């Protein structure tokens, strides 16, 4: 049964609801009516529902407080979406809204008994109580999660699609109230590209509902309007972050006008959190925007004329005004009364202390304002940052208009549109009095922080315990750390802190303002789940032929095509083809190349003849191996090098850096990684296969091992290397990327009669391990130097200088402590990579090394690998050691040299 | 987000760049440098509060390293330019 809209008042000018239509939604299972344009909170208020949620710690009833999305009191769960601000979310037909923090139900919350025990749950309660015993923490945590939470995350919910968008503005105006509108107009009139952002569904700010309401002025054409958009952060150089629904905006502006207005201050008194205690601006929003009077008998607590205006507005809407307690006349509130909502109030005479009781169902608090200055505090005093309106402390309409115009002109000038305005304004003349009072002492509970149920007594306790700096007070009491980000409590906590310390409010300072200002769904930051991947030119071929793809850095590569052992055998016995397009490729041109290479790599280059290839090992200044590859001299001044697949981008950046730091004379370097597809044709039959596709002489005499030829393969000009990572006769063919697919298929066609088999990364890992070839980054780590890694023969100390020379000279002199060495297992077990090598018995056991590579060798029929061992152990061929493993130790022995074809006959055949 | 003026590409978000650290010239003759000086070159940085000369690489742009003079206290970039070597 739908409930009646008993709290609706007659139609208001400028209201946002469509009274001609009625929609339904449910709240805790009960059906309610709403009009399109209603927020969930306004629809509930219209139906007379005051209690919307239960509080975080004590499970106290809570209702609408600010009606502006600035407090935590009306957070609800909609379906699988937790922590929805019900005053900001419009009702949609059929939505199911539930209360948060209530168990088993909002009306009857068993956990509200926690407030009876609140005397035993003081500030710092969690820190003090649940520390010991540590072993019980998982139990405590589970109980606390149940008792204190903010909605429920459904791990099975379908993730929404979140997008990001970049915006570029000359002037970004944050806040669409009168000051912001004036600034946007003034900046646009100077020709600046202006964007204006406001979190409300329409522009106008308080012009739409406050005492000084007026028609909302139109903006000049060309101003880009972003309503329903909350600017949540300011970053360096006017880079703003804003959220609209599931879209995250990254805005780069030349100048920013902050016209974010002000938050109305709550007052701290007994039971100040009862549903029915509401800020004056909240009452005006409900009245003017939604046509709802949130009570029938109202009592106004005020310290300025704004409260009197609210009283007049309520009376005009037919609400009975029980009393107006004006602090300026010596009266304020002592306590709100009622169990689940306001039923009465006790007023206090500030001079005589006399108390007076009234019956009412609405208490309006209108005692002053705090500027919504979060963005300004983030930015601090930066050139190009301007403020106007209530955030400046200006409430006077005429002055607001002037401030807006001047801020807009100044921002436009900063962005390069016209001169800075000559006109200046005198110091702010505060027209809306803000009470210096933060609280009225009493005997009940007085909440400073509604998010986390922190009372003024909690703050006093924390201050007495010595947490008397505002930053410490925040961290210890959690004040201002809840979902409202301090909007409701920050000002009052500073005042209470000043009161306790007996100093001026200004001396307390404020806590650091950090992004985001308002709560943001994590999905907005994350964006869409998009992992960038790189694929080779024959990626589709791999997929169509059963390639099981694996991630390798940014690349997707085939791990195997179904049977890696068969792939190993095919390469050893016949011929295989692997896609190595992922290798980094760099072309060096110029007379200075040999000198550069001599410095970049540990090897010797000056004497490398044209058409020759050399293994290239790169270290850093600490002698640590950072990359390896091969490098060929194509012509006198043309060189072509490869790098590891994963290191390609970083290595090129490092090379560029050394070149631009003075080593680049007479050299031009070009990265060709994606310009060339690369395929390695490996196996005893590879020469026969290649021979079918080229007119070039591929005989061992004409094209020997470690040589390079430019050669036409399948009609395509290719760069062909005779190298052998796999230990077999092999040719690495680099074809221009656009011809990659053609060359790949031509090689496979030509190899058919020889039983050619495509092979993947897994087979290559086994093949190279059988030759004890290392993989940089797998067999070496961030501290593995070239000598320890067994590359001493490659390090040419006779060169004048090269990266790592000084460090490696030291290692060569002292001898490395650990060495990378091959091993073979003596039993049947294959140790996992990463396992520790241990020595000694029982109590004296210690780790002496670890396994970096390990595989079953199909060629040899037993397990082989590479490992790090103390140099003295590694030096003895056949030395036995044991690898620690859960299922019992695995025995292994040191093995020097390649496991397979140690003389390299097959490579050179 | 810091806005950096790449000498080739103009103003771009700092996210497009790789930071290369303070300018730290390599001793001309490493093998003749004392252990203390070499260790200083490898590991010690002045890390000043003030204007610092530093390297940036425009990874998502022109692919060149350039120099920036940036105030580490307020993140103001005073100038950017290509090295003249």
C-alpha cells in the first residue's frame, strides 16, 4: 500500500518535482510514492519518514540533517550499491532502498544497545581494547565489521562501466551559484573558454531555495555547463578532478574560480543527532525544491537573520512555529527530546540558566556558516586561483555579484584574456552572523562527528590524554575522517579544541585538506578494466592454430601450441619456427656508433667486421646485468641491435639518455621494435627450409654462425641473423612488419616437407636451458653482476671505459661471493623455480642459494636448471647440494657448461 | 598534475614523462676516481629544497630527454630545454 504524501506543501515556484506524475519505490520493503525529481530523502520526508539510517558506532536513529549531500545521516543502500546519499539521488521507478547499519531492522536495531555500553567505549576504544591478545584479532575484526560498517559490498555484483574524460578550459568555475554564474559570465565575455561545474542537477545554487532566492541568470552562449558534477580535488597546475555519475573528468584549466559556497554549521547539544534536527538550509531546500515541509511544529534556533527567514518560510508554508530562540537575544537550545525522532525541545536562557520546554517535531539549526574551502586549502595560494561568494565569507547579494564578476575577469586575465580588473573590494563585510558557539554542555550525548559517532566528551578525553594538536586529535578520535570528510565536524572540532586548550581558534589551525573532498566510488578512479596489450603481426595466426597465449611484459605471446615437449623434440630433430617479434630492435647509424657501443656494452665492438654478429651484454654502473641481445654490423656505419622483449622500452630510454648526455656524437639511434617482425627458424633442417625461399647462399661457408646477411626471403627484403639461442642451427629472420604474416606462412609452407613445427616460449625456455643460456631478469636479479652471472669472458677490461667497468674491476679483484651455475638433479623430481638451496644439518641449516630456472629436459631425460650458489661450491663441477622442498629435499649437483652439445657443433654445422 | 613544457611538444601532463632524477654528471675518468667520490656519484643526491636541475624523458611524445629547472618546494618549473651536448 502506498503511503500518503502528507507533508507536501502547495506548489512552489522553481520546484524541481513534476507533480503531474507519481512513481513508486520501496524503503526497507515498504512502498512509497514520489514525484519525478524527488530525491529519496525528500520523498521519505514527504511521507513523514524521519528515521533513514542508524549511526556507525552506537546505531542511533538518524535522519535528514543537511539535505545537501554534506553529511552521512541519510546514507542508504540501493541494491548492490552502498553509501548512496539519499538526499542527492533522485528516485527512479521501482528502486529498492535499504537502510544501512541497522540489524535486524531500522526500527528494531539490536546493536543500538551498544550506546548503553558507551561509557565503556571511549575514544581510542579500538586501539586500547582489541590489541591483546593479538591471536584474537581475526575474531574481533569479524565482529567489528558486522557491528560498524557503511553498507554492504556485493562481491558478485556486475561492475558498472566507468569512463574517464579529459577537459581543457581557460577558466574553470567550480560552483554554479550567483558568484560562480557571475564569474563564468565575466570570463566568457572576455572570450575565454569557460566551463562551470555544479554538483546539483541545475545551476543557481542558493538562488533556487534560500531567503535571497531569485531567478537564475542565463549564461552567455559558449559556456560549457557540467551539472550533477562534483569537483573533488585540485592538483598541481590547476588540474581538477570531477565526477558525474560514472564519468570521471580530468580538467586542465589555466585559471580556476572557486565559488563553492558554504556549509551551514551544526550545533553540538544533547541529542543533536535526533531525526528532526535539521539545518535551516536543509529545510529551505526541502520546502522550495521539493515542496516538502519536514515537520508540522517547528522550533528555530538561530544566531542570525537567516534563521528568521527560515521561520518565515515555514510559516508561509503552513508550519506552526513554536518558538524562535535567537542566540543574539540570549536563548539557545539545551537538548532535543524524543526517542526515534524529535518530540520536544528544552531551551536555555544563557543569562539566567533557566530552562523552558516545548513540544515540536522539527528543530531548525541556523547558527552560522563555514566556507566550503576544501579546494582552496588544497591549492593554497597559487597564481590563477580565485574565489568569490560565500566561500569568501560574502553573503550579501550585491557584493556577491561584484566578487563574481571581478573573479571572472581576473581569471580570464590570468588565462591571457584582457587586463586584470583595476577595481578592488574592501575587506569582507560579514553580513551573516556566525555564532562563535560550537556546543552547549549538558548531560546527554552530543555529537560532533556524525560519521563516526564522536562526541564532544570523546574529544575532551582525547585532548586530556595529550592529543591536543588538531592533526593528532583527528587521527586518534577519527573526527573528520568519515564519509563527510569533515564538512559537518571540522569547524566544531577546532572550536572545541580551542576551548579545551584555552586559546584562540586561529591558533589551532586546521587539518590538511586532501582529495577527494566528497566521497567517490572506487570505480571512478579505476575506470574501465583496460589492460593494454601488445600483439605481434601474426598474433591471429597463433590464436587460430591453438596457441595458448601468455602475458610477457606488455606482450601476448604463444606459450605453446598444445604440446611443448613435442615442440622441443621437433626443434632438436627437425625444424621449428618461433615468433620473436617482441624482441627490442634498435638501429644505430653514423661514424660514432663503435665508440657508443663500446661504452654501453661490456663487449668489444670496434673490430667487429661488416656482416658479423656479437652477443651484447649491458650492465649498469654497479656492474649489474640489465639487458642482453645481439648486435650486427650491417655496413661500416650501420649497426642493428636487439634487446630483451621486456627491456626494450627501458633500454632504449637509457641509451637515449647516455647519447643526450654526451655519448651520442656522430650517432643516430632509431627504435625499430615494431617496424620488424622477427621469426627464429631453428633445427637441423632450417637451412633447407630457408634455402627454398631465397636466392642467397645459405651454405655454412657463405653464411657462417654469428654472421648477418641482408637477404630476400619469400620475396621480401629481410635481415637474417645466424644465431642460436636454442643451440641448433638457426636463422633469425627480421621482415618488415607489414610482410610478417606472409613470411611466417611462407616459412611454414616451405618447411612442411621437413615436418616444421611452430613452437612457443615454453619450448624455447627448455631449449635454451639445455644450452645453459641465461635469461636476464629470470636468472639474474637487481644485484647480479656480470662476473657473478658467469659472463667474465665477455667483459673487456682493456677498453677505456664502459658502463659498469669500475664496479666489475672490483668484483674481478675480490671475486664474487655467489655464482650463477648449472645443475642437474640426481633423482626424478623437478624443483620449482625459486626454491631455496640449503646446507647443514637440523639446527645449523642455512640458505646458501636458490633455483632460478628448472625444467625436465626431454632431450636428456632428466631435470636440469640454473641456480645461485656460493662461489666455492659453484666452482666444483659435480658438487652435490640439496634443494629445500616441502615434499623432502631434492638432491642435485653442479654442472659446468652446456647440458647439451657443449662444443656447439650443432650451432656451427 | 604537474604541467611540463616539453621543448619539442609543448605543455603536457607529467604523466607522459619519465622522471630521470637530478642532473648528476659522471666523473670523466671512473677508474681514476676515488672510492668515496665514486660512491657519491652513484648513490648520493643533494635533494635540495629549491631550484633543481633535473632530467625528464618524453616517453609518450617525442622520445627525447630534456632538462628542467624546477623548484622542489612549490613545483614551479622555471624552464625546460634540450641538453646542448
